[in-house]
C-alpha cells in the first residue's frame, strides 16, 4: 500500500506540476493568481486520499460530495495532460526540424495557443466522457459449438463486469445496467469481478447495500447466476464482499467448477489479489480445475484479469474477463495494452479458444469514459451446423 501511495502521488502530482508549468508559461498570471492555482492543484493532488479517508471514517455523505468534483477533476486533468503532451511533441519535432534553418517557431505552435487548444480539447472530451459513461451498450457475441446437439437450441449467457458499486455507482446506474440484463433474458448471468468498490462494512450503508443486493437478486436467470472475485472485492474486505455477492443471488466460484444445465460447465478462479489469509483452503490450480471439467461440455472460464494462461489455453471453450475497462479514458488504453494484450473485445487464443474481455459496466475513479463505452455482454452459444 505504501508503494502504491508513493507511486500514485508521484504520477498524479507530476501531472499537476506539468499542467501548472504549461499554464503559467502560456498565460503568465499574476503572482497571487499563480499561487492560488498552485494551492488548488496541491489540494486536488491529495483529494483522492481525502475522499477515501472520509469514506472509511464513516462520513459517507461528505465523501460523495467530494468525490464528484474530485474524480471528474482527475479525469479532466488526465485528458488535459494528454492533449498537452501531444501539442508539446509536435512543437518539439517542429523545433528539431527548423532549428538548423534559424527560423523561429511558427505562430500557430506558440506556447499560449497550443495550451488553449489543449484546454478546449480536454474540456470538450471531459464533457463528452460524462455522457459516454452513462451510455451502456449491449455487445453481442455468438459462439458456435459442436458440443451442443442440434436440439439444444440457443443458450444465452449475459456478462456484467467491473460495476464498482460504491460512492458514485449506485441505484441509478445499477438500474440501467439491469435493464439491459433483463431485456436480454439470460439463461445464465455472470459477473467477472469488481462488483463492489470500497468498504462495505461502514455504518449507514446497510440499507443501501440491501437495496442494491435485492436489485441484483431480482435479475433472474433460469440456469443460475455465477460470480468470481476481482481485486476490488479484496480491497473492499473479502468477507463483506462475498456476503454482498451471495445476497445478490450469485453463486461465487472460488477456484471451483460447476456443471450448468445439460451442456455447460463454468469454472471460476480467484483474482491474484487474494492473499494467503483470505485464500480458499485447498484450492486447485486453474489448469487442474479445467482438466477436471467434463471435456464433452462447453467449458466457460470466468477470470477477472484478461490474461490467458498458456497452460490453460485449449482447456476452455470461452474465457470471460474484465478488469482493464478498455482503458476507460483514452489514451490510457495505450498504457493498459502494455500490460494486457487485449483490453476490450473478443479474440481467438493460440489454441483456438475464444476470449472476451468486457469494457466493464461501470466506472472506477473518474465517472468518465472516453472512447471506451460501458457494456453489458450478451453471448449466445449455439450448436454448430
């Protein structure tokens, strides 16, 4: 945790310092104004920590009041810093090209004008991102399999992922997510982790938890609802997160396989964030679990992080994951792709299995999404002709 805080404050503080330097250089404000801007940026650097401390101390209403401007600022700053980086790269490349000729920098690439352009672009993108975050898409995926007889018909699996129920994602957001789920009429409902976000055992949240759990439990799926843990279940407190998920009507698969209906099996594995104290005792490795599943059934693997283990590849027919949010706010997507080869969408693995990564149904941190709209995924498994 200490390493995370140091890393976060260094990166987030560096973004503020960069933005402040460019604003000051571009607009040359009066000393008093510059000090005021610096003070605001210093406060906003630590605002995410203040929000969490306020939430954990039981002052949830105050935490919500601080969270909306604090997290929107975070997203807007990231977009502003990204736009500034692009304009500064253009300015630097132009300077390299013209420096030998002795000519000056073109007026259109001046410090003030490029900063103004970056401000306009980032504010426009931030405004758009607020609306895109509310635009929950239904993504459809059809999978054909010879493991289903012609008489089986269609089996529909609906996936939600990374809902992040917490300070900012509550009844209104969940209602719109579940409307998409209900509209799809699933045979099976799955949650691939991070259903919750933040601590669940705070005073004053029990009524809200109960309402959210009842809303989820009302989303019926004839063949069952299944969930796996994500990293935020462990950050929130694993026991409370598991109790909430169970109360929401999900069968939690913690390193175990369950036969579902006549033709499917679902294997669920814990997220690596689990530590030795919280781990389920005597759990089997992922590969062992998949090998133990009936190979004649269509095998689904629920795994929060979008990683395909080489030793497991080919032992499942379809892996469903989340976690990466498709970057949530572009161009953060490019950084996510450095760690995960697939941050959102569907791919075929080396062994020929299918691998789908949800962009997530909610938001984490900033309630913004830019070029990565939230999704509820509808997977139709049908017999091969």
